[in-house]
C-alpha cells in the first residue's frame, strides 16, 4: 500500500507516518518549502531515513502541484493533515487560513477526482466546527457553529469532503477529531505550552507561565490513539464521518494543576479573571499569571465528544487517560529541557 500524508512535519503527520510504516506502507510525506525545514518529530520517533518514507516538497494551496503529486505517486490513500492549524493565528491571518485550511482540501479532492477517483481520502476535520456548541456531548449530527476563521475554513473543507463523496461517489472520509496532544505537540498549543513551561519552572529556567482563558473546557486525548482512528476510517467498506473523542472534559486550569503536580509542584490559585494567579504552595512564588494578549476575539467555551459511532463501526476507543498523557508530556519536557532541546 502507498499513502500520501500531507503535513508530515506536524504532530499527527509524524505519528501517522510511524503507524503506516509499521503496517508495511510506503509513505510519501509532504512538507512545504521554507528556508530551514524542521523534521524534529520524525527524528524523535526514529523514522527519519526509513527506507519506505519518502519526503516530498509540496504546498497544498497549489492545485497544479496537487495534481502532479498524485499523478506521480499513484497512492492508494491520502491523509490530508496539512493546515494552518492554530486557532489564535487564524484571527490575525484569516485569508491565509482560508486558503490553506479550506481551499487546500478542495485542491486535493479535485486532483483526486481528475487523476484517480478510486483513491481513498481522509480529511482532518475538527471539533472547532462545533464552536458555540448546540448540544452536549457533541456527536456527528450536532449542528455546527464555528467561532474562528480556522473553524469556518475547516467547515468548508468538511462539507467539500462530504460533497465529493456524495457527488462523485469518492471514498472521502471526514474525521471530526477533538483536541489530541502528545510530547510532539507544537509549543503554541496550550497543553504543550503548559508542560514545557512547568518543566522550565521546575528546572529554574523560567519563573512564571502566562496564559489566557483558564475556564475553557476541552476534551483532550492522546494523538497516537487518534491516528489509529484515521487509518481505520479508510479501511471500512464505505466512507463516512466520525467523531473521535474521549467523552471527558476538563478546564485549562485543571490541566495546569495536573501538570505542576506531575512535576512535584503543589500550586494554589488566587483571585479571578485577569487578576488570577497561581503560586507555588511551598515557596509562595507566582508561577502563573493571566496575560490578556492570549485571549481570543471569540472563544469556544466547552467541547466534549461522544465517540460511540467510531466504537461501533471502527472498533476505535481512546486508550490513554488525561492523567497519563499529561505525565508523559511533563516527563518528556523535563528530559528535553535538561538536554537543551528547543522545539
Ligand atoms: P500541526 O500544526 O502540528 O501540523 C500541521 C502541518 O501542516 C505541518 O506539517 C505544517 O507544515 C503543514 N502545513 C501548513 N501549511 C501548509 C501548506 N500551505 N502546505 C503544506 N503543508 C502545510 O497540526 P496537527 O498535527 O496537530 O494536526 C493535523 C491536522 O489535524 C491539522 O489539519 C489540524 O487542523 C487537524 N486537527 C488537529 C487536532 C489536534 O488536536 N491536534 C484536532 C482536530 C483537527 P509546517 O511544519 O511547515 O508548518
Ligand atoms: P484549540 O487549542 O484552540 O482548542 O485548537 P489550543 O491548545 O490552542 O487552545 C485550547 C484552549 O486553551 C485556551 N488558552 C490558550 N491557548 C493557547 N494556545 N495559548 C494560551 O496561552 C492559552 N491560554 C488559554 C484557548 O483560548 C482555548 O480555549 C486545537 C488545534 O489543534 C486545532 O487545530 C484543532 O482543530 C483543535 O484543537 C481541536
């Protein structure tokens, strides 16, 4: 089997490549041209240089490049993971986000239709499409109400995926994945920002962590579990839409407490809103304060997904608790910070 993964330099791209290589696939991982491309994730997983992993330069905003990539590789499966994936940045760069995250998906669907409509396609859709949630927990039928340019762009890509499935009979699956994290998560996302900062505070490299909204609730799972679900979505008889989630939600504040505890630091929260702080219970030092620059123009307050359909149809279930995930991330960041690692 041959698969293309767009976004091999990202968290999910690296884990999915590892999974497919273990299954004996030949993997074409795409990255975009920059002055210095960074493959630290595939290196950390020990798959850089694997004989069945081919790295291909590609930008998904280019339809011609999409047609040419698919014509050359002749894949059985394509996983579209590339995106401008940071919600916060999408408010500052809405057009770029629409081009990459929305139209990028259309370019691949159109290229598949033109080159070989039998190729199986996976679109990385997101719980951000539920935004201002219309029911709790969220399932495949919950109405969408995106709250950011990123959410809107992903919703466009999701409906295009469904539309190509229904219009052309293409095998186009959409995975509505809730937040999933790991030691390979980018440091701009809140969980990794927290675990990396906690590690630095523990080691005396940093004094205080600055965050935005501590009340936001998220359904956080482990990325390695979720890439397994992506693969399963392309192995069934018919393409469909599936929610992958853990059915548990916690606040950002809860995750902060958990991460400090995992590093052996007991903290106390004080005050509220923009004046909220947390101190080290032993030393009294302020280790967390609010910086309003991390607040978003519109927030997604609460996400919690029910993955019952994925369990029934794909036999998929999350295997990793939030406690275990947080411990894994804190341990990795303490180890990395000790050795001077900086990604
Ligand atoms: P990352 O941000 O870690 O990775 C995104 C990837 O997209 C990177 O490899 C990035 O390359 C690449 N990319 C960005 N712009 C372009 C472009 N113009 N052309 C080609 N490649 C590009 O995201 P994750 O791995 O966390 O997520 C994977 C996908 O799943 C994304 O589409 C995301 O929106 C979606 N998703 C993620 C969830 C999560 O919780 N992680 C939940 C639901 C959906 P570069 O390294 O050069 O920036
Ligand atoms: P999210 O993830 O927006 O859910 O999108 P992120 O980790 O960025 O934010 C989660 C929540 O934490 C709050 N928050 C902060 N967030 C960041 N990044 N930095 C901070 O300092 C901070 N303080 C508080 C946010 O306001 C938010 O409520 C992720 C991405 O991976 C998307 O690509 C994916 O589609 C969704 O998850 C599901």
